[in-house]
C-alpha cells in the first residue's frame, strides 16, 4: 500500500514512542501541520525541548533519522496489514473528535467493516453459563440482522462474541491493546488468525508494542467509538466493561445491559447499570434491533419436534437445573434410556450438562 507524505508523518509520530496525547497537543501547537513538525524538526529543537522535554525531541529525531515510518509500513506490508490516518478513506470522523484521538490505526483484514453498522459486545472475563448463553443468543441475533460485532479479543465475553459472529459467518472487529504482531491473550491465537482472515483486527499501537495497563483503557475508548451502541451482557462490579460504558456515554452512544442474578458477583456491574440508567435494560436482541428500527430477519425457521418424554424433560429444566436422579424419577426411565435422550437434547443445543450430573437449559 502507498502512503502520502502526511500519512507517513503521522506514522513517524506514532512509532517514535513515548509521546502522550498531552505532549502531542503541545507539539501540534508549535506548527500548523504534522509535516511541518517533521520537516522543521531540527530547527524547532529549542521550542520542542522547552515544550515537551529533551527526551521526546531525541525520540522524534531518532525516528526521523532511522526512517522509522518507512520501516513500519514495510513491516505492515509483510504482515498483510495497513496503517490508517485521518487522511485515509476508511477513517471514521468520530475518531478525530475523541478527547484523545488516535494518531494512526493499524489494521489487518477488511477495513470496509469500519463503515458498517457496528455494535460493541463487552463483559466479564469469567462469565457464568448464564452469561455465555446470553452473549451467544444476543450476538447470533445481532450479527444475522446486519450488525458487525466489535469487541476486545479478551477472555470471556469478548471471545464468545467474536466466535459467535464467526460461527454464523458474519463480520467481527477485534480491537487490540497491543501491536498487530502480538497476540493477547496467547490462547486466542486461533481466534486472532480467523478474525484477521474473515473480519478486522485493529489497534492504535505500532508493531512490537506489548500490553500495558493503560493500553486496555485506551483500547476501550476505541471499542465505544466504532460502535453505534455498547451491549454489556454480564459484568462484575469492577469490570473493565464499565470503562467502555463510560467512554460510550461520553461519546453520546447507546448503552444496553442484560439483567442478571441479583446474588451473582458477575452480574453486579450490569445490574448497577440498570439502576443508574433508565432505558438500558434489554432482555433480547430484538430490543436493540427495534431501537435502531432494523427490519428483523428471522432467518431459516427450524421447527423442533420433541416427543412426550423430551418435552417433559425440557419443561422440568425450564423451572431450574435438575440432577439426573430427579429426571430419572420424573420420567421413570433407566439411566441408559435417559442418557440417550439427554445427549440428543445436548446436540440440539437445547440443554447443557453441568458439574455433578446436573442438567440445565
């Protein structure tokens, strides 16, 4: 991919490293254009040192002398990735309007997804079965009705959201807290590669950047910025999802939350949201789709034909999880007979086997 001089100057500033948004503002106050900063760097030394310090000046000088921007784009080419700036066709205007706008977005995959209707799905890194089921259900309906699923590639809800979109062969965007050549968490290597092939990987950090505490916070503001709204499916009281929600509110985005068990720590965050925000409560993806006036596509209808015993088991489990002994007593069947039925219902995706020989829907 070819880049204009201005794009390369933005990339130069990005890869110089250690330049906070505050320092960036001070640098831009010295010049009219990022290219002026690059071209006049040496003559501006005294002003730059006075404004942001000697160390920052030396970082900029080193990056310029080493042609760091050109080396970065060459490495991106080898990775099959690109750099986007406010000069790029697929740059979203809202990115430039953020309190701390990214200088560059590094992308691998289909950058056209940035211009599609997106919904962010976030939540706890340790979801309960309820949280997993809720996330899968909402994502399936949202993805099959035209929304691109955006999340942060983290463990838990993020991973479930990405995987469900891919399972339905629908687009998903993974926003990373590190460079495109780093995979975090490591166990998501396969998911990372699949999103790179069939969706979009995105980060504001140049190649070689590892995760740090602040990169997660910065990543979350981008997740909110890319989406029309943010859905929290299950989150604890101090979940990182609250950071994404706060960014969404600051950006004037919609926030949706799924109510959870009032006794569960993993639902304290979502339930607090519902207390604090009127209108955030959603109990199905249809609530979200209706709020955006989306004509719902019900998809292929599959009528599930259950026999009397199967229906009896399903009705029992609707009232709560049951031990296999309870189901044996209810149906009067043998262990081998009911085992075959339970396996069938599991394969149909209607029930789940839990620890201790319990079953639930």
